[in-house]
C-alpha cells in the first residue's frame, strides 16, 4: 500500500483529503505542522507529500527547502488557496512535483497523487540500479598497489587529462576507467566503450567515426560513431593495442584537432571527448615492432596507470571473495557462504591467471554448486582451477642433473626473494649466504622484481 503524508494546518482539509485517498486504497496520514512532518519522515516511508504553503511556523516553501537540503526524493504536491502564478513558479523552482489550488478537485488530486507515486517508484528503482552498478564496478583491495591507484583516480578524475591503463586481462582496467568517469566533471554525460579487439579491422573506423550513406556496401543510412556518441563525455578505448594503424592515425588526428570525419564524408565534425585507453599489451614493444604509433602512444600516455596482476597482491583475494560472495548471493537470492580457514588458504594460494574475473567466476561457481552454507576445503577442491606447478615441471623439462639443480635453485631463490619483498640483505640473512653471493645468483638467473 502506498503511503501519502498530508501537511496542512487545517484539520478539516486533512481529514477530507485522507478520506478520498483511503477510499482509493492509499495509506494516508496527516500532520498540522512542518515540524511534526519532520518526525513522521524520520521513522516512516512516504511515496508522496501533499503540502500547504501558508502555515504557522515553518511555511511550505521552508519545508521544501528543508527536504532538498536533507536529500529527500519524495515528490511534493503543493495544495494552496493562494494559487498565484508567482507561488506556482516558486514552488516549482524549489522542486515541487505539482501544484493544486484549493478547493481541491477530487479527480485532479487523484491523478496528481497517482503520477507522484509513479515518479517516486521510478526514482527509487533508478537509485537501486545505480547503486547496484556502482557495487558491481567497485574497485576492491587493501594492497598498496590498489590504494595508490585509488589515489591517482581521485587526483586525475576532475581533470580532462588522457589516461592509459595497462594490465593483464581481468585485472580491472574497465573498473578504473569507470571510476575516473564517475568522479569526473563529465559524469552526467555518457561513458562510451569501444573494444578495439572485438571489432573487425575493416569496421573499426566506421565504429569510431561513423559513416555516411553509401560510404561502403550495406551503409544504407548515415550513422554516428563512438566519438560523436561520447561528445561531452568520456570515450573508453579498450584493448587499443589491437587497433589498426589506419584507425590509430585518425584517432591521433581527432585528439590533436578535436574534430572527426565520418567515413565517406568530406566535412569535419567538432567533438569534445576525454580519452581513456587501456591495453594488455606492452605498447613500447609494439612500437618497436611497428604495430603501434609512437606519437599516439605519447598522446595517450599522459597519466599512466598500471594494474598489477592478482598474484602480486594476494592480500586482496579475501576482500574480493567477500565482495563477490555478497553481490552474487544477492543476485541469486541465496544466503552468502562462509569459508573455512583451510578453504580460504587454498583459494589464496591459486595463481589466478584470469585475475579478478577468474575470482568472480570461482565464487559464482561455488555459490551455485555447493548447497552448504559453510565452504570447507573438501567441498571447494572440485571447483578450484588446475594450476601449473613450476616446481613439478622441472622434473620433466630438465635434460641433465646440473640443469635440474640450476632450475631448482632459481625457483628457491625467487620464492625467498618474494617472501622478503626483494630485500637483498634480509633474504641473504634468511638463507645464510653473503649478499654478494646472492647478487651473483640473481644476475646469473636473470631474476628481477619486474619479471615476477
């Protein structure tokens, strides 16, 4: 049942409106002052408010201001005997949903209340959807790397600087792009995404810049490209390392001139877009191979953000498990799972080559397939991905005893260096060897923190 709050200092009017609304199966309550209305709102949900203007103490206009200041999104229908144009305009500017003159016409009242309730429900649904989307795209992690990325986002978001996000597949490059847009001054304009790897080379230019009718076979009408769709907002070029050199040249021109040209058209169109690009490739290596334009790289790489793989920030795994456990359980209407210490440890020890995406898939698999609320090691084992084990691979890959010893030593040293966060002195002390000896071994096996 939809609840309506009536605020009017004349009790007879309140009772009359309440009777009309009760008859139409609304739950109507009334108060005779704005101060009493505040108390009602504190403990109850209302789908619409009927508000008088002229009341002792706080007026209807004052109350409208108070609602706005306290972020109440309840549609307010003004009911007033002073139905002047001035009052109607003022009420509208303060956010009133509708304006009804006294004496109130029954049919107009019911139509206005019905529309206000529908408006309230739409706003509420949109808020829930937005919250759900923000939760889905939330950046989760307590590691130093994630915290540094969050700081960069806060600093760069309010600017129009171009950002280049790098990282392996599944590390969350899209999440970073969305966070930047959401916190930017362009947040109310569109965020338009283009997956450059998913679009055939012959169609990428049309996708980005649009085309005119007859530009090529099947171009039966003019079409806007992604640059035009993102005008005033943000264009997210995902997997830009897979873009053709021809398209790269046009993207470079669009960045430099703020103008684009549809395929098959001679005229230029001005566009105002912020570019965020992402790739899982080493663009510097691609430049050396002749696959990527160096001038475009420098245009895009104003603010570089690198997202390390999950295997380098394992402390984030428990938080990710908890996060996905909650949102996926809610999605399917199932109770969240709890993980035993042993099960959690087994999951944390995984390499997760698919990074965050793989963690989400694993949690969803467990929630659906395991009926028990508590997830033990035995119950989780069948759903864990098969891991490649470097320690066991050396038995089959070594061609001599000496090669086997060297491979074993390399893995042993690498493991202890990681455990000590690549602190040479600490690692040498833990292994009982001289630092110079450890340095020689690191050089011999080509070990480096960057190569983890």
